[in-house]
């Protein structure tokens, strides 16, 4: 069975889009602490912001902004476990420009506020586990809110 040239062109276009989306995701992973927005990310791969957002969500199940905030929260969790920076310092270190937005997103993903997370990390000794174990156990939850109760750091 052979595919038509229209199907081939559609597949090629889809694959090109996936390559561009992977570049955007890789850039977010590398530059999450930089001031990034969807328009800037879209310009970097020569797509419109709306098209990038739709295709990114279709490919990865969340918007580019949500993915960026998840990366920032993951980094913030590491810094808060370390314990040598305030929540405000962590917020700005990971690239957030609003403490309120950062705290809201952190709480949605982790199930507790950044200050509560830092306090629990200090009292439970979460920093004593190998970092690879701590990172996996404390990974933020994407695409749904974290449970309000029963959250453990390790």
C-alpha cells in the first residue's frame, strides 16, 4: 500500500513542527531562569505565538508557559531544599518576576507553599538523600493540582 503525496507532505510538515517544538522545549530547559515568554520562544523558531502554543500543547499536554513554570518550580524546590536562600531570592533566581505568581504556581504543583516546603525540607532532612532520589520523589505534578494532604518530601 502506498501513501499519496499529500499524506507524505502532511507527515513531513508534522515532523518539521515536532523538531521546532523540541527546540523550544530544549530552550526552556536550558534558559528557564531567563526572561522568556511565548512570543520570544515563537520568534526563535519562526512560528506565531498562537500556533506554537497550540502545537506545544498538542505534543506535550501543556502550554509552553506551563512547562516553563514547571521547570522553574523544579529548580526552586532544589534551591529551597538547600536552605541558603529566602523564598523571595529563590523566586527571582529561577526567573520569576512575581513572587505572588511564583508562590501560586508552586503551591498548585507541589501541594504546599514555597515557605512551607522549605520549612519541611529543613525539619525532615530531605537534603540528606542523594539528589537523584530527592529529585524524583519531589518532582512537581503536571497537568493537575497536587493533593492538599499527605505530601511527603521523602
